[in-house]
C-alpha cells in the first residue's frame, strides 16, 4: 500500500513545490516508485514534470496526476495504485482541497520560511492537519546562511506543539536551477550542500513514513 505525503502551507512562497520535487527525485534515485498529484491551479508541479519529461526525451520515471476539487480524493487513491509513495502538492488557500489531501495523508509536510508571516500561516496549517487527524512535520526552508529569525520561529511553533524535522534547507540557487531543468539537486553534478540537505531530509521523511 502506498504511503501518502501531502505538502501543504497556507502561505504562498514557502518553497513547497520545489521541496516536493527535490524529495521526489531523491526517492526515485533510491529505487522508490513515485506518483505526484498536482492540486495547485498554478501548475508549478506540472511545469517541473514537463521539464523532466523533456530532459528524459519524453519518458517519465514517475506517475503524474493533475487534479482538483471533487476528483482529488479519487486521484490520490489512483496514484497509490501506481506507486510506493504518493506526493501531493496542495494549493495555498483552497480549504476543501487542503482538507481532502490531509485526510488522505500518512504525513503532512509543512515547509516554513524563517519569518513571522510563515510562522503564523504554519500555525493555521498545523491546526487544520490536527483537525483532520493527520500527522504533520514542519521543515524550515530557505534558511539564510547567516542569522535571521529561524530559531525564534522554531521556538514559537514548538511551544505550540509543532514537530520539526532536524534537517534545515538553505536558501540556495541550486534548487532553482534544478527545478528549471526538471531535476533534483541530488541528480545534478553540482548539487553540493543542497544535495546533502535533501538527502538528509528524505531520509528523515522516510523514517517518519516507515
């Protein structure tokens, strides 16, 4: 039976879709069968999948479903029939879709930048996950190389019961470059520190998913 990881965040710009694609690429490299479900009308995930297909001369190494509204739950189940791991990209503010994706999830992954607006949005996303009975983990994403309010944001959310993964993801140009090419940083020759972070995050998420 496929495990379902839903990537959700009620605030835009958290790097949710980029993070999902990077973990997906790492899972594929580890030999997992991966299916992606795009619920976001912005179609950023679909764009990455199109770029990946072009890079592979039209042959995809994953299953992909574009879905919305009433089809979401059924498409997530269909994706589970074709994969070991289903990864769902949620829209920011579509309440019904978010709830459906969370109900279907074995794990809700919530990327959060180290900022006050992200902390507030993360708090709301965590409350929604709790109402739907979903296990959730927060990932500090796009962390600047020096300073910033990351520690304060994490402490604030931990005080309210949030659980974090240990790995922090830096604000690195390698992620944007890999995304444009339909790749993961773990698949590029210059992945460097970005690839190390994604490998560590993927291992943590796999451990939580069992």
